[in-house]
C-alpha cells in the first residue's frame, strides 16, 4: 500500500495505493490557508474560510496527476466548521454571548489545521504528481514528503519552484 506524506512544519501530504484506488491526504495549518489561526470572526474572515473549504474540496484545484483517475470521495476536517454552523443556526442572545466566550478561547489556541483526504480510482498507476496548490498558499515555500509503496519508499522535499515529483 503506497503512502505519501508531505509536510512543511504541519503541512502534510500522503498517498496510499490499494489496487486501483489511491488515497491522497493533505494537511495544512489554518495560518497558511487563511492567513490567521483563530475562528473566523468577521464576515470577510467567514467568506475566506468558506472559500478555502470550497477550494480544498476540489482535488483538481490542489493537485495535477498524470493518470486517468476519478475522485470517488473527499473527506475534509476543517477547524471551527461545527462552531460556524452553530453560529448560523442560533440567534439567541445568550447563545451568542456563549459563542463569543468560546471565540476568545479559540483565538488563543496554539494552531488549527485543515485536513483533506481524497480517494481516487485510477485506470493506471499514478507516476507523477504536481501540487498546484502552492499558488493558493504563498506562505508555503516547501513541503516535506514521504511516499511508501509495497516495494519502495522515499523521503524528499518539494519546493514551490519545483512542485512536481515522481512516484517510482
């Protein structure tokens, strides 16, 4: 089962290959995706958060591969997702005050990450991957990557200036 893990500090990317299925996982700090690490407070921050979730949910906005593959599933864990949904659904002043208190706690948290797992079914093996998402995250200049297959493994660095790598 191939596994690829890419990270810059807390940035990670990995892939696993099961028969014709491949799993690619990307983990990025909220600070690199959004420019801040606290729960979105203003309307502009909420829009930025929603845009980031939308972009990350589309595999082709983040990666380019050399094989004919279909995305069969995308699973995302994003910081504050549940809290923001609750805020949209509750307008009671007491609940609003409670959320503001939690917002202060969230604002001082150490860090929060976006984690996205893409499950692909491919007609042929993937041999080349390009991380096109570098354009979306200007603060990310390099990623540390590790890939593991049933017969091989490798660790390397992917730079924004050279965002492609081969899986051998």
